[in-house]
């Protein structure tokens, strides 16, 4: 195995992990609204999807999907609609509060103690899986970027296993740090600020969905 390729992949993957993509936005929102450990259920689901993508890439299935323009276009539109739906759900609470004239100036730590329905860990896990799978950019990454670090003369399956392990080991602490930071932030700010943060994150998801829907090429 070429260790220089592994180091280059690790550096690239780390920079991509730091960027606030859909998974980060989901984890941030959940950490403030439902708590640190529940947000990690969604993070675990997203990482499960990544592991599946590594397996698909090793089997060559990802390349077949990308090669089929029609199939990839359908997946892209479905993914864009799902991201837009999630974004709208994150924006709606702020709109509803504005419509009702609610100020939400109380500390969020006190408001969060009020009884409210919480999503089960299993549902959050599947939400993380579906969110990560809904973004066709992830699939394109495994076809357009990952192969650049693969040595075709070496054992491809073994390289995929190593790259997949490195990817997960890098993403876990990054998502955890995001969750810890924003769950701590939620204890010192008002509920109105939380609503705005969630709405801004939702807005980014909607913009991403629009960009995916209008983009002709992966």
C-alpha cells in the first residue's frame, strides 16, 4: 500500500469533514434541540452510509450508477427533494414563531426542559443514513475523488477497507466536536437564537438542494 496516497487521502478527507455539509448541519440542529448523544445517533447513521459507499465503490457499483445518466439524474432529484424537505422543516419553527408573535427570549436551557416529544435513537439513526444517502455528491466523491488515491496494481478491496476506516476515524471526532460545541452553546443562548441557527442551517440545505437540482453534471 502506498502510504503517501493514504496520507494525501487523509488530508483531503479531513478538510472535507470540516466543511459544514448536510450531516454537520443535521448534527448541529439535533445537538441543540435533542441533546448531544441523540445527535450522535444521526452521525452514526451517516457514517454507516459512508461505509456502504466504500463497499459499493470496491464492488464497482458506484461507477455503474454514475455511468447511467438517467439513473443518476433520478437519484439526484430525489436527493435534492429530500434535502429541501429537511431544510423546510428546520426553517418552519422560526416562521411559526414569527407568525404567532412569540419572542422566545427565555434561555434555551429552561425552554428545553419543557416536556416535548423526542425522536427515538433508531429513527435518528435512519435519518442520518437517509440524509447522507440523499446527497448524490457523496456518491460522486467515491467515483471522482477516491479513485485518485487507489493503486490499481495493489489489492483494491484492502485499500478500500483502509481508506474507509481512516474516513470514519476522522469523521467521528469532527462530528462529535460540532455536537459538543453547539450543545454547550444551547445552554447559554435564548431559544430565539437556537431557532435562527436552525433556520440558517435549514436555509443552507434548501440552497444545496436547489444547486443539486439545477446542476447538470455530477
